[in-house]
C-alpha cells in the first residue's frame, strides 16, 4: 500500500512540475519551454518519456525557443521516435551535422540515452572525420569501432576513462568534451 501511495505521489509531482513549466513557458520563459520539451524527451521517474508530447510542446513553443534550442530538440525527437533503417541513419547524420558546434557535446550524449545504435553511428562518423575510423559507419559497436574509439582516446590522453566502456554515460561525456572542446576564455 505504501508503495502505491509513493508512486501516486511521484506521478502527481511530475504532473505538477509539467503544469508549472507549461505556465512559465506560456508566459515566454525560454528556460521553462526548453525544460518542458526536455522532460518529455528524456523522461524521468516522475514523467515517462513521451516523444509525441515533446513534439507537440516543441511546436507550441517554437517562438519562445532559440533556433539552436529548437533544432537540437527536433533532432532528439527524431533519434528517439523513428525506427532504425538506412534512411534513419542518414537523417540522424544530417540532423547531427546541422547542430551548432556549441550543442554537439550535448547532442551526442543525449543521442546515447535515446538510441545506442544512433550514438555509435554518430560517433563513428565523427571519428572518421578526424581520421580515427577508416571503416564504414554501420552503427555497430564492433572491434573496428572500439579500435577507433580507443585510438582517439589515446590521442587526447583519456584512454583510461575510455577503457571503462564507450557506452557509459560518463565516458560519452568525456569523449564528447574532447571531440568538441570549449573555447578557452
């Protein structure tokens, strides 16, 4: 009985948070609009992932969000909502390439959460562009892909972190930060 009450409370808290974000977004709060769409894209214990709702909210608040913010979220919805196929991976590559350089770190990490094969595909393409993956990009984490990842990691002195596994979120963050380093101030 206690677990049911706890789950109902979490669900009510999630609904309340969504409602508060929607009100703030309707008042023109860009951060609230972004967080509302992200809540549906990422999901949580309180709010399950709902990419159709994310798409609806993105359409509702496209004037509030910056073009870069909207573009990233359209890409993430596509990554999570469309079944994998050769056309899917072409569109993922196109969508990722269209991201602002300042958002590519986030886009890569979030791609991992939404679709592991899409993450591997994007990572293979990025490594190939830098000379670390001379094999065809196929979205499969095979020995060739692992070799390319580890070669890249060794070249930027993060091999120890990468050996924990490229599919770990913490490792994806380190890799993304070295693929697109922030400009020094």
